[in-house]
C-alpha cells in the first residue's frame, strides 16, 4: 500500500466495523496501523472513544459484521 493512503484508512476505517473502502488489505483491519478515530457505526453503537474499542478487543469482544451483535470469539 502506498504510504499516503495509510492515513486515510487510519482516520476512516474501524477494526470492529471494517474498512470504509472495502479494501481487503486495509492496514487497520490487518493490524498494521492503529485506528485513530471512531467510525460512524461506533458512534451509533454508543462508543465514545477509541480506547473503548481497545478495551473491547483486549477482552476478546468483537462485533459481528453480518448481524451487528457483539460476541466473544471462542478461544
């Protein structure tokens, strides 16, 4: 990925809700770039800060992209 595109993904994509641009190589989704801001869906879900997402991920909580419900993946 071209370096100047990383910032666009960092500011618009979400580790929980996916790549805003539908890029299967999204650096946020792949974990190469940390998400900088909440996405629109995060806001609709009531998340207030990117640290909320970090806490959820540390607990193993993610959001199903198909149904929109939160779930904890089996380990």
